[in-house]
C-alpha cells in the first residue's frame, strides 16, 4: 500500500468476498485502529448500524469481537466507546509493544529478501510523504502497513495477532495526538530497520524496532499528558 487512501478502506482491501459480519467487523476495526472513533466518545449501536450501512446482527457481532479485543467497551444504554488510556495503560502498552514487536522484527529479519525490502521501503517513502505534508490519515495507514508487512514474515502468527491487538489499543490515541501535535512530531526509525534488514542483522533490527516503538509511544504519552 503506497498511496494514501481512506483509513477505513485501507485496512480491509481484499479480493475475496467476505461474510457480512466479517466485512462489518473489518470496517469498524479500521475506524477504531485509525482513530475515526475518538477515545471516550460514546456512540450508539444504532448510529453504527447507520454509518456502517449494516444490519443490527453483524454490528452487534463486530462490537462483541472488538470488546473481546479490548478495542471497545460498553457504556450502557446501547452505547459503546473506545477506552481512554491512563498512565498505567500506556506503561503496559509500551512494555508489551517492546517485548512483542522487537521479537517479531528479530524473527522476520532472516526471512526477508530484496523484494520485500523494496516493498517496505516504498511504504516508508509514502509514510515520509504523509509526514511532510501533514497527512494524518496517510501517516497512520502507512505506519501500520509498514509494521504489519514486516511482521507477516516473522512466521509467528500468535505474536503477530497479539501485536495487532496492541495497535487497536493505542491507535485511536495516536490519531488524537498526531492530529494535535502534527505528523512531523512523529518521525520514524524505519530507515534504521530497513538498514538492519539489508544487513541481515536480527539484533540490529530488534534494537531499531525498540527505538521506533519507544519514540512513538513517548510522543503519545506526552501528547495525552499535555491534554489533561
């Protein structure tokens, strides 16, 4: 994915036809992941039915799954919201991301060749463009795309699934903070990761990933603290 698209569409592009409940889940998941649903803002289930243009049953199933993922919470009175992140939540997320995503980068490195590196570099170039132009939506999509494309080569589906759920937890807050501070407040360390991949150095890749995670999460922490 090297062009900026609507975040809600970007996370669900697939040539295969999916069941209605899965399509609704992917649409709602993308809205959460890319911050189209603001943390703490309650939305009605009926409102989601209308905006997603879906039936009540698939919307309820999508909500059930996303509550299980930790991406939504019931507010009562047929309302749900994206959870607000407190200091303890952020501390846990930083620890979990460093642990899981550094290991994914380490495991992926031996399996990545020149063609995949070229693909990752193209995504990173699109990310750089989004940062330079202040394209918040594009920044979020390309940043997520880089990480998931890299992790898909780790041959670690359980770890990859955990990482994806972690992104659902902090993605909405990343959108809020990047919108408030600007995309240029979120430089990435992906070029260091690409350099490690070219060198076939797993430990270098893990270290670069740790720095990338810490830099991004530090900005989220500072941005959320500044809003309080």
